[in-house]
């Protein structure tokens, strides 16, 4: 008996061979089907993988752990980008202040 697993948030460059290789780490893959747009043939970013019931459960648990790791990595990347933007703004403000006479910012009159 096989179980069909939904796999979402895929890169558009992901191939069926990529998914098969990933899920084969958990057991035998029966089939992989990346869903594509009928007009363009481009991936829609999700797929279905068929595996034996026991192997499918292992794969589901493993892919959930990978998704959590990916979400944490993405969250960290956003935090770093925000910190870099704040630092750049602070540096620009400091530069504007030091370019004014006597280190004071000009005021509108």
C-alpha cells in the first residue's frame, strides 16, 4: 500500500529527480509528480511523492524537521537584513551630522 505525500514551497528549479533522491533517504519512492502549469510548463511550486506507508511517515517527520530548520534560517536572515539596514541608516545619519559645521545638523529656518 502506498501513501501520497504533498510537498509544497518548492523552488521552481526543483526536479523530480531531486525530490526522488531526497525522499529515497527515508525509503523506496514509488513515484514523484511535480505539478506544472499547463500553458507554460513551469512548476507551480508543489509536488506529490508516493511511498510505502511506513516510509512515508518517516519522510513526513523528516521533511517537517527540514521545514522548521528552513523557517528558522529564513527568520534569522530577515533579522540580519534588518540589523544591517539599521546600521546603514545609523552610519548615514552619523555621516550627515559630521559633515555639518561644528558637527551639528543643519536646521530648517
